[in-house]
C-alpha cells in the first residue's frame, strides 16, 4: 500500500504543476492552440488523479479493512464469534488510520 500511496502523491504533484502551468500560460499567452493544450493537460491530470484516488480507496478497503475485519472476527474462548463495532473503512483515504 505504501507504493500506491507514493504514486498517488506523485500524481497529485503533477496535477498541481499542470494547474500552475495552465494558469501561467493563460495569463501570458493569447494563442488559442496553446491555451487549449494547457487546459487539456490540466483536465486530463485532474481526471487521472481522481481515478487513482478512487482506486486507491478501493484497494485500501479491500486489503487493510478486510484484514482487520478478519482479525476482529476471531473466535473467542467460549466458541462465540467476537465482532468489533469499530469501523476501519477509509472512504476518502485522507491519512493514516490507527489499526491497533
């Protein structure tokens, strides 16, 4: 998951750089072709970043959350299933979650 988080962060940086480039070009150029290409680059990088974030959240929930749920659904000494009421799903994947 750390490799995927690193890729998400790198993609976020690329998106910010393309946004900055688009703004600089818009402020300094009147050429429609250049402006259109800059706007296209900005839109594509935004789309790719949002798609990557979405799939990162799904991967997080399918691996980390499922693993923690398996650990919490362990059989107790009296033979009953112990289910944790604590939810570990991270829909927005905004940071670290304490899984202890």
